[in-house]
C-alpha cells in the first residue's frame, strides 16, 4: 500500500508541478505582452484639469476687471463729494445777506435811498380809482378778469 500511496503522492506532485508551470507560463505571457495604458482615462483627467485652470484664470480676470471698475467708481464718488462741498459752500455764500447787498450794489447798480429821496403822496378827500369799462372786443375770459380786478380795487378803497 505504500507503493500505491507513493504513486498517488507522485501523481499529485506532478499534477501540481504542471499546474504551477502553466501558471508561470501564463504570468510570463502576460509580462511579454505590452501593458495597455488607459489613454482615454488620462486624456479625460487632463481635460478636466485644463477646464478647472481655465475657469480659475477666467474668474481671476473678472475679479481684476471688477476691481478696476470699483477703483474708478470710488474716484468718481470722491470727485462728486468734493463738488458737493463746493456747491454747498457757494450756496451758503449766495444766501449770505452781505453778499446779496454787495451783488445788488455792484452788479445791479441798486443803492439805498436817503431820507431826502423819499417822496410821500397824500390824497385829500375821497378819491377813488376806477377801471375803465371793458371794450366790446374783449373775450369772456378777459372780461371776467377785469371784473374781478375791479371788485378787488373797490374793496381796497
């Protein structure tokens, strides 16, 4: 039985050696074949990286442009504030009473009256001011205005 067991054991060993030889050959066959590189996968990754970089550059350009516009608007705002201060000072000067008097004298030629230049008119008796009767050619609107004016004049007298 030992001879039979030895034969079985030898057959198993030979079978194992055959299987391992086949595995070695398949491994060696794999090594001799060129390994396929996943170019499509690498290409897609490269495209994604390029798209992200392009997006970052684009947004940085937008930020730079908006920063420049912000600087221009701040300069314009500063200029407008200066102009507002100047106009407020000019307005205050124009409403100053001494400026108004000076302007009236120098530009408009107005002078203050002396007591000798003032003339009084006194009316004696009952003198009335009366307006002329409207002419026949006046329109209805003018006639109404003249009647209203006559009423006001009579009330004042």
